[in-house]
C-alpha cells in the first residue's frame, strides 16, 4: 500500500484529469475556431498557427481534434457501458437458467467470443444503420461476449458456492440473490473489465468512423478526422497523424489507468517485490561468487572416500563445490565447499533435511545448474576428466555419455509431447553413434531390464499413458541407454508410494549390479539411503557433516545430527506410547548460517566452542575405514539420541 | 484396447463446427429481416418505382414466408448461390470470386509472417533471457511488443503510410498491383498479432525451459538445436497456437480495416461499400464467408494442436 502514490501514478492521474477536462471544456473554448471557415487557408500543412494543418474548408484541424475529444470520449463511454451491460446480463443468464439451457448458453457465449468482434459489429451496423448510434450499438454488441464470458465464469464460481445454495433453500429469490450475494462478490474483476472495455471502445470507435460507418458529417470524432486526413496523406500528413497521435495518447492513458486500477485491487500480492529483488540480485550475482570459500580445512575427499575399495580412479570426484543463489539484495550460499568422491560401481547416498543443499550438490556436480545459480569448485572430475575445464563440445560428450539423471518427479521427467521411443533413443544416438534401429533395440532391452511390460508398445506411447512408477522406471531405463558410469538419482522415490518406491529402488539396484553403474542417490529418507547405499554422506546447512559406511550408520554414527536423524525414524521396536522423536527446531536458512557449527543451536551436546568455531570435516577413527565427521563433540556409543530412542536404554 | 482419441475429437469438433456454421448462417440470414422498414426500399432509395421494388423483392424471395426464405437461403448456399446484389445487379458469388483471392492472399501472408517471425522471435528471446539474463533485452522486448499491441490496425496502417509511403516514398500505399504493394498492408495487418504471439511464445518458452523434463533432456547433453526444437518447442507451441487461432480470427476482421486504408481490392473494402449502400445480400455473403474462414481456421489450429500434443485431444471439452 505504501507505493500507492508513485510519481508515475500521479502523472497518470493528472493526464486522465486533463483528458476529461478537455472533453468537458474543449468544445466551449475551441468550438468557434474549429468551425471558423478560412477560405485563404485551405488544406494547409502543419504550421505554428495550424499545428495539424487545415481541412478543405480551411478549418483548423488542431482545434477540431481538441473539440472532438468530447464526442470521442462520450461515444466510447456509451459503447463500453452498453456493451458491459449486455455482457453482464448475458453472462448471468446461465446462472438463472436450468441445467440444459445453461450449457447451451455457455456454448453460445463461447462461440461469440471466438467470433471476430469486428464482423459482429459490421452485421449489427448493417441492421441498425450507419451513424453514431449504429456504431455504438454495433461495438457494444462486439464487446459484450468478453464481458459475458468473464461474468459467466465468475458468477459460476460464486453461484455454485454453498451460501448461494443455502440461500436458495431458504427461499431467497433470484433478484435479491444476485444483488446481495453474487454481484458484490464478483464486482472487482468486473470493474476492471469495464475499464478494459472503455479503452477498447476508445480505440475501436475511430475505426468505424474511419471506415465511414460511424460518426457522420457535420459531426466529427477523432476517427472521422483521421479518415479524412488519410485521403490527403501526401499533401498534409499531419492532418491524419495529428488525430492518430491523440488517439494513441488517449488509449495509452486509459490502458494505463486500467492497469493501475488492477494493481490497486491486487495490491496485497506479496510476490511482486520479491521477484523484482531476485531479478536485481540475479544481475549482480556473478560478482560475489566466492563469498564463503574460506573453509579449506576439509580433508581432501579422494584420500578417504575410496578407503574400502581398491584405489581405482573415482567416477566422480568433487572438491570444494560451492553454489550461490541470488537472494534479496545479496546472495545466499546453500552449498558451501562440499568434497566427496564416488568409486566405480559404488552406491553413495546423500541424506539431509530439505534445504540442506543435497539436491543442489548433485545437480551442480552434474553441471545442470543454470543462471542465476553460480557454481564454483576446485575440481569436478568425471571419469578422471576435469568437467568444468573442458571445451564445451567435449564436456557435453563426456557428460552425455558418462552421467545420467533421474529426477524427483517421474510425472514431469518425461516430455509430455514426445513418444517414449524418441526420448529413450535420442541420447544413445547422440552419444553412442547408434542408428535408429540400434538405439531402439537398446531402449527395448533397457525397458525389459526395468521390468516394464509390453516394451514394444510402450515405445509408441506418450508419457501420460504410463503409470507413475512405470514412468520413473522408464526414466531410469532412459538414463541407462547410454551405459553411463554414474546415475544421479535426485529423490527418485519421494513422489511415489511405498510399494512403487520399492520397485524403483529395485530397478536402480539392477542397473547398478548389471552394468556396474555407480549411483548417487539423494534422499531425505535415512531408511531408503541406509538400505540402498554402501556409503552415506550426511549434509547439513550446505556442508557434509558426516561420511560413513551405510552398514555402520545405525550402530556407529557419531555426529549428533546423524544420530538425531536416525532416532527420528520409527521402527518396529519403537515404544508406541511415547511420542515420535523429532529434531527440535528447524534447519537454518542459508542466510542465517554463522561462524560456528550450523547444527549447534539444535544440538544437545553443543558447547561454547561450537558456537564460535566451525568444526572441520576430518577423518574419524581408522583412516582406512573412510569415515569423516565434522563435530567438536562426536558421540560414541550405540545408536542415536539418548532422549529419543527408548531401545537404547535397554541396550546400554 | 483404448479408443483412438481422434475419433471423439473428430465427432466433437465436427458437431461444434456445424453448430457454429448454423448460427452464422442464421445470423446473416436474419440481418436483412431485422432491418427496420423495407430493406429493398432502403437500398433502392425513395425515388425507385413501386414496381421495381416489388420486382426486386420477388427476386430476393422477400415476399415469401420466413421459413420458405430460409429454405431458399440455405439451399442457395449449398449450391454456391449467394443471391444477387441489390445495387450492382450481379450475382454475389461473382463478387466473392473476384474479391476473395486478394483478401485470402493478404490474410495468409500476414498469418504466415506472424507465425514464422513471432514464434521463433519469442522463443529465441526466451532462451536468451532465461534465468534473468540479459535484462536489457527482456525489457526492450516487453516495451517493443507492448507498444505494437496497443496501436490498433488503422493507426498502424496510417503510421506506415506516413513513414514508408509518404516520407521515405519507398513503397506503394494503394492497390495490389506489385509485390512491393503487399509489404505495408501485410505489415499493418500482422503487427498486433505478431507482437501478441511473440509475447506468448516467450512466456510459454520460459515456462517450458523451467520444466523438469527439460532439465532431464539437458542432462542428455543433446545438441542445442535438437534440445530446443524437439523438447521445448512442441510444448511451448500448444498455448501459443491456441492464441494464434483466436488472433487469426481477429486478423480476418482486421483485413476490413487494412483493405480500406490501402485501397486493397478485396472483400474488406467491398463490405464497407456494401454497408454504406445498404446492399444487404453482399454484406450477408461477405460476413458469412469471413466468418466461415475463421471457424475453419480454428478447426485447423485444433487439429495441429492434437498432432503436437495428443493430450489436447482429450483435455479439450
């Protein structure tokens, strides 16, 4: 509301008032001049004494244009008012009619809306006859369908509501119902429609006059002046351009007033300013890319990550990955220096609450983040090659061949306009050099591996013909068609129910075991990650806080956050009389992350040190075990949070 | 097996077309009868002899009952007979066949220019400005198209005449005698729909670029051309073409104005003369033809939509 009176709006109101004043007083002031014949100054061009020139009787066209304001505005107002009244009446009819008549009326309104207004106006003008009256009625009829459809839609939503039904039950009659209940509820959008009709009429009426079907001599409006001027375009161009410019100006003023009205009616919409700020920040984004690259104390990931495995070249190695997003006037850093590695054929999980940065980490590592996100990293090596330093063509070839993505929502992961077959063959054709038939054979094979029935037929279908779980398996099959080294699955089961979730995880497992494709599984579900993966990275507030083998997670997690996450998962042994364990508080917004440990505020073991200094991610225990943790007070002992896990008391 | 969605679509759409045509035929038929007083007397003027008026009335079947007249009208239309012009004493079908080609060429060129320029333009601007990039370009595009949209055809035409016809004298401003004579009328007719369509195309492309399936397609690292043409464009086209159908209708009506500015020898300039001269059969026939073209164009758009996105066959009610 504080922005109600901006300079622009004041200017607009002033212009509108000036226009109205011109309509009211213009004829009184300039009428004599507009009618004065000057036989020595016929058809003159523009000059200081005649800015728009003179007509064939020597009358000053500038004065005539000013005088015509009243006629033009009055006709426009009459047209808009009449059209609006027709439209609202027509739009309310379906509400009053019975069900069968209602749909017939609705069809009629739709037909009228689709029919070009000007043709309708020509028919009506033929019937009513040419002249001001004919033009007003004709254009009013042409404007009415728009109003009718809007009214019908709005009234339909109100008319179907329960208070209207209730009123009818208690015997309130239609006129009262319309006046008291329906119209007040749909008034604001209708007012806007009236404003829109007014500017439409203002611009359309001159068209009829210009065609010779509107205002007839000796009367004149802007359109008439424009039409007369156009005949003499070569001699005195201002005679046509002058009225034309005035029409445009008036149209702009009325349009802008309508917009202002709309903005005022919708002024409480909060997202507008935010969006503008985000845009501003997006422009400023790249300049502040490395705001928080200070934390270099983490143990290099490669050293510890492949601890359990043979020291093969990792399929993915990420060092100091950081993602910044514009926020307000500055930026936030939701991923702050993440380092990890994935060995060939390994199943690695990243787990954390919403907003921990796990999905952004995966998408950034896969080079799939776009502006306004700003990604920086010391290294992102895929299959041993430094992805970010490669020239674009080689980078695309590497990523297209070695990495595939399975996104969160299977319903939106496949292109709705394309057949499954095309989507499942294009990557193999682009990156493996297969022809159409070969790629099709590969796609069929992959669909069969994913246990999709009737794969031949599926290839010819569109995504909407498949169920959700089947679509997600098809997406996995699609990723597998390039025989990637790494499958990045970003919350692949979150949108699915439990039974389908198991199907999808089995499909991922099959891809992993049959082809030796490594899987990076992102999930907020500790249970899913623990069951599927071999190694787990726990993320909190944009950093990895603990890394450990999945098999040891339930028993030997040491970070209080990991332990709290595990404690919050109910199992069959849980005491059902006690409330489910939760982690108190919320994860911090990236904006709020301070100098210390980000989890300190929610941690039962936090000390003063935790608030001041951030614990580095360091090897924990035997370095060969590949465990890392970032905590000043790692908690030893079986399972998780003492307060939350009742089973623990018995065991300890 | 599931039923082919095209069957239901064809039935529904044919019915709608027939109903619409029926309404259009009835409306044009009723025009003459809604004219207050005697239309033939009005057309021929007060000086015409009563015999002549009666004779012309009989020729137009205006002395018969309303249902009988309607029968004549419809059976005539079925035979391609649109009656006879009151003023010119010619078969209206002759006037149509003489005037329709010029209008059809004008509208077809303008619509083609619209689609071929607006859709790629909007899509390219969307791709260039996605994620808040190149804000200058985005702002320029908004302002430019906004200005074009708010200037109605007759003003646009007048402006074009003033600039290119009079001041620069590059292009002819009347008639349809040379290829260069097409430039200004087509431009005047295409300006508003082009700007509207380009905006629509940009908004839709931006929306599609944000979709998960585009991210998945991106993850396949396809060539940029394939990504945008195969994955983005078909999805962005659906809404754009829907608007395009409506715009085509408006464009057909716009020919009436543009033809009058540029003295174009088409139906648009004829219909205005006919209204002024109260030559009702000519007005009837031209409105009927232009309206029918609009309805058919809408049908074509729906079929194209169905080919692009099969879901639209079911979704549309």
